[in-house]
């Protein structure tokens, strides 16, 4: 049987997803959402302390569906696997596809299947952190579920967050999804190898990211040709 809090959360998800929150439910929705986010933040803080105590660098990768998060991680891991003991945690609603892809490049991987949830949260990560001997790792990557909205509700306790979009999502994708750009240190615009063929205005995308977050570092990459992948590794200070 779900407890009271779980029931309320399920109810909120239903209300939010079908957009039927009535005026009288709205306060409860907002209040409970705040509580869930606060609990998540506390757990994220604990995760961060635990990782730092063990000298583990940690990077959370968020981004649009199919933008190339796994492809970029495959490239990065291939280059740095001899230097670091790496754990990659992949979030997807189902399958082990991404974890298997990355594992073939000599990194240990764990796949979390979130079911109906559109983002990983600190609780997911905590379950892994507390069951692993952290002395065995120097670096943890977390590939979040492909989504440009939901992950903004849940920080995961990593040192850095990078956001990846690609030019195939259209040159408006950044201005239409500002939240995660505000919360990230590095923005990657991927699939640059297709820019000429698609005629995408990449400069506009770079400007949009900078307008949303003047402190964000923006880099264009191609996971296909490898363009700027080593530059991204440098930006990540790895
Ligand atoms: N041309 C081109 N294709 C790319 C590039 N990066 C990724 N792809 C292709 O884009 C598709 C999606 O790449 P993934 O790495 O699975 O993307 P993802 O962001 O991990 O996707 P989800 O985890 O499902 O959200 C694959 O077919 C990749 O081969 C790139 O830089 N250029
Ligand atoms: Mg992926």
C-alpha cells in the first residue's frame, strides 16, 4: 500500500500531467512539490559530501532526447578510461541500451530504469552511492533521462552539470527551454557535422545560451567526427 505522501505525489503527477489542478488543489500541489524538492536537495547535498570525501569528481549530463549524450560519453570515456576509474550511471525509462554502449568503452556502468519518471532524482543516485565502495572510483558521470524540462526539478549532488542539445532539435530549442541552461556550467551543441546540410543558425543557439546564462561555457561538438571532444574534456577539467 502506498503511504500518504506517495499518494499525494501520485495525485500531483496526475494533476500536473492532465493539467486539471483546480484552484483549491493548487496550494497543496505547490506545497508538496516544494517539500519533495527540499528533500531531494538535502539528499543531493549528502551525495556531494560523500563523493568529495572520496575525492570523486562527478558530472551530471542532461539534455534532449537523442541529442547525443551517450555518444559523447562514449567518446569521452574512450579517451580518458586509462586515466580514471570511471562509473557511469545511465537513466532511461526502460532498457540497458545506453549502459551497454558506454560499457563497451571500458567503464563500469549502471542503468537505472525510471519507469514513468522523466528524470533521475537524488534518491536514485543515493541508492547506488550507498551500495558501492566509493574507494574504487575517481570519476562518476550521470546521464540523465533525455528531457529538457523534468531534470531541472532535481539536482543530483554532482560537482558539475552539463547540458547537451543538438542542432537537429531546431535553432529555437535553447530559447524555448531556458531552465536547464540556467542550472548548468557547460552547454554542448552537438551534431555540428550536420550544420551545413541543415542550414542551422548555430550562432543564434550560442547567443541564446549566453543570454540565458552569461556564465555558461558553450562548445560545439560532433560525437560522429570527434570534433571538439578533447576540448570538452579540457573544459570539464579532466
Ligand atoms: N551526425 C551525428 N549523429 C550523432 C551525433 N551524436 C549522436 N549522433 C546520433 O544521434 C543518435 C542519438 O544519439 P544518442 O547518443 O543515443 O543520444 P542520447 O542523447 O543519448 O539519447 P537518449 O539517451 O535516448 O536521450 C544516434 O543515432 C547517434 O549515432 C553527432 O555528433 N553527429
Ligand atoms: Mg542516451
